[in-house]
């Protein structure tokens, strides 16, 4: 049975929705609480990145987490602890100079706490939170099957044995600090060619057990990210990066770029080394492996 709350998250369970992310965005308009989970047994119009359909038969896992970044940074004590623990690398990158718990300056411009959160919620921070979520999914899967050949495909997928088992779709509510983090995990079905599912590697896993473990791992990694910055998250992700130091292709704006995947930088951008040694940085795009996405 799906609980009503778990580790601070309020849980809404649906038999069927068009999309858990769409339901989550609608609930934000209605005044939902921070740290809310939407979970559904089935989606009729599941969505992936770049508008792709996420095939969503009953028996797999479909969930969206709703978080408000302003709440993460709103208390004075949390501001203080956060900046005391921020790495030097992160400080240099963001150019934030702590003045007090509730006032920041950047390049001589005074910032309110809300202004800081708006900075945090920019594209790079949303990318970082995608990596946080991917690690939470990976750690969750490994807790059920600890010898999985699990890897992370930039920027938002989790693979097992070279096959996609999970995808993540993060959406920010326009002109707000509300974020919706959609996660799909194949439990009983691998609905598309090149996909994997948990049931091929372990005994059946219930949605309830998967949800509890995912929330636990997400909370732990999100706190680490908030207090310590992106560095450790990046290092953990790179340890299992799919096609690291191998030839790949990245499609962006209709153009296919070939090269060696050599790194993700401190903002989560993919670093592609071309034949002439030059580097291209991608903060978006579709990564191809052979002839597949």
C-alpha cells in the first residue's frame, strides 16, 4: 500500500493520469505543499525529454517529485551552513560572496535571498539537479540488485547492460521556484527495443518499496548537493558514465557533432573532443550511441 507521507514528502497516488509531471504542474497551481510526490500506476500520455513519448504500461514506475528551491534556502541557518560548506571551486564558479544570512552580493550587486534562489534555479543548477536525481535512481536500483552493470547516460538516463531502464524529466514552473522532477523506471516491462527492466535481474519489486528507497536516496543526495555543491555529485556520476572516453555523437539543433566524450564540466555540460583536439561544450542535446539515442 502506498503511504500518505514518507520522509517529509506528501504522496498522491493515482490509478491513471495523462502524465505525472502534468498532474504535478497542475497541483502547483492549486497550492500544493512543498515536497509532494505524484505516483501513478499508468500514464496515458507520458513524456520524455524533447517531447518524446514515454510508453507507460501498468506494471512500471511513474513518479514526479515536487520541490521548491526557495524552501531549501529560506532559513538563515541553512543559508549560513550552505555557504560555509560550499567548495572553493563552486564559490569561484558562481562568484557569490556571503555578506549575511539573507543578503548576498555578486559583482557588486546586492541580492535578496529570493534573488539568490533565482540564480540557483538557472539552467546549470537544473542540470545539476538532474544528475542528483540520476544518482538517486541508480542507488535505488543498486539497493535491490547490487551487481547491476549500471551506467548514467548524459544528461538524464540510467542504463543497465547498455539498455535504458530509467529516464528523468525535470521541469521548472514558469516564473516560480517550483520544480517537478519526473522519473520513470521499467519494473516489469521493457516497452521499447533497447530497453531493460528490473524483473530481468531480480525478484519483483513493488512500487511502494521502490518509491520509499527513491525518496530516501533523493533526500540524502539533494542535501549533499545543497550543502557541499556539485563537485561530489559530478564525481559519483562520472564513475559510471556511459561511453566515457569513447566515440559518440551529440545532436543539437539538427546538427550531429562527433567526437570523444572526455568529461562533464563543473556545470554538468558534456565535453566533446573533436579530431583536431578542439573541445565543444553541450548543456543540451541528444547523445547517440552507434545508431541509437
